[in-house]
C-alpha cells in the first residue's frame, strides 16, 4: 500500500471509528458535553460582541470635549449657569426608567448642589410626558426634537447621561441609574482635584 493510500485509509478508518464512538452511549454523552461547551463559548462571544457594540454606539468618552450644542448655547445666553458642572440626560419621556431616573436625578442634583441639569429627547414637544414640560430656569432645562444630537453621539439606548465641566469636557458618562448624590459629589471632587494637580 502506497504512503498516500495509507493516509487516506487511516483517515477514513479514524472517521468511522469516531462516528461509531460518538453514536455509542458514552461517546454521545461526551459529544453532548463538548457541544454544550462550544455552545456556551459562542453565547459568551455573542454577548461580548453585543456589549462591545453597545458601548461603541454611545460616542461619548470620559475626558472628551463634547461639541457645543446650539440649543444649549442659546439657552445659556438667557440663563446664566449656576454651577461649573452640568448633567446632560438623554431620555425618552414616556419610558418609565427615563421618567424615574430623571426625577431622581433632579433630587440628587439639588442635594449635591454641584451641577445644573438638562434633558434632551427625540420626541416632538407635544408628545412628551408632563414631567418633561417644565419651565427653564438657571438650573434646569428640557429640549425636545433633538434627534440630531442623539445621532451625533450615537445614543441608541436611554436613559443615558453625561456630566460635563465648564469647558464641556466629559467627567462621567453612563446609565444614570448608577448615580447617587454621594457619587455625583465624588465625581466632581475627583475631577477638581485632578484639574488642580495638572496646573
């Protein structure tokens, strides 16, 4: 038997034995275990890819200076900022998580007393929930019909928020459900300390 024919015979023989083994009870159990491990691996990869895609979808990074938003600039001409920091929240006003976290955040902003609060929504003003239709003052404002801003920053899930300093640099970004009054104070204080250390 030539060398090549022997290789082919060996491969076919091995394949047949493997198939017989896999079909046997013990072999089937081992094959099932291997398949479950492989499936789990693929699921983990899919989850990781999904999380990575979501993270990339929100195009706002810590330390990055966000572009000036025309509507906020016009608002600031009429209302002088009370604080050096501001929270910009991306919301859908009829979504329960957006409504709850936004109300909570207004309370935390009052308690922390370190930042102004602005909410942006893609909805037209007449379709927004009552909590969103508030009069603007020096500390809080809401802007409807802001699809272009959501698109600019790739905001695909809400609620989402950023805290910026007076130079529009992002000092925090993420899900506002993770914020507390103490955390807001800590974020701002750490940023101030960092700025002082860089002088």
